[in-house]
């Protein structure tokens, strides 16, 4: 294998370095986060640093880039206290990727890219109608990080999942929704199931759970 030191990476131009480091950590789930600004205009942003923090309470977090680079989503969440997370699927991945463009504040990105806002459950933030996995979130806390980014922690209050993907034990087979993952800054991948195992215990060999 080829060895790289941090000094090697610092000698590269910033785009090569960003591609390398963003790819190094592996595949990540990728979703559209919808929010609304104080004037009532909807915003959509592509986020791949989304992570489950716990199931009880149900907490899901994401990393927001520094404010000067990506101000709209975090600003809208601070104002409204609510947002939605929507999985991306192959049928609209090009439209979703266009949401990574730096549109000016006040531009309705649903309209710009041709996606459909979906309001339900008296939740005043739209979901992406085309998405088969949708989450309604309430802001829990925003934690500043040392590099200028922010860990935005939200509480899950609503979830919509395509029934074909939902198992009786609560497991969601996201291959059945074709939910996508990303690598680096601009690459999207489909996933295929490989194997599911029973809960691992020191004194018992793990078994196979069929999909």
C-alpha cells in the first residue's frame, strides 16, 4: 500500500486534499435536509455527514460546514427549530446533487431543481415528496467544533418509511428503497445487501438473519 503523511497531504492543492480526506473515511448515507428561512422560503441542502446518536431518545445529528461556507441550513434551523431529512434515490439524484450549488438566500430550491415539497402532520417544514424515507426533526442542540463546523443534534418526531422496506423487527432494508450513499464530495453509489447477523455474544456463534 502507498503511505501518506499529513505533510504529504498539506503539500497538495486543496481540492485534491479534500477529495482524498473525504473519500478516506468511507461511504456515508446522503440525504437532503429541508428547512425554511424567516421569510418562509424553503431551502434544500445535500448532507452526507449524518449520524445516529441514540435510539432512546431518538437522536440524529449532522455536521454543518462553517457558516461562511454553508450558512442557510443552520441559520434556518436556529430560527425555526425544525427541519426534515430525506433520503436520496437514483430517480432524482441529479436534482438532489444540484442542491449543493450555492444558491442565494431566499431562492426556493425545491422550485429551482424540480423537487416537490410535501407538508403533513401539521409539521411546518416540507419533506421531499420523492423520497421514500423521510424524517421530521426538532432541534436539540448545536455544538461548535474546533474546525469551525457545527454538530447539529436533532430529536426525531416523525418518520415515514416505504412499507416494502420495513421488517417486522423494525429493521429497515434500505436496499429496497434504493437509498443512496456517497463517497467524497461528488460521487453517489447504490448499495446491495450482503449479510445480516444475529446479535453477537461472547459464548455463542452468530447466526444468519435472512433479508
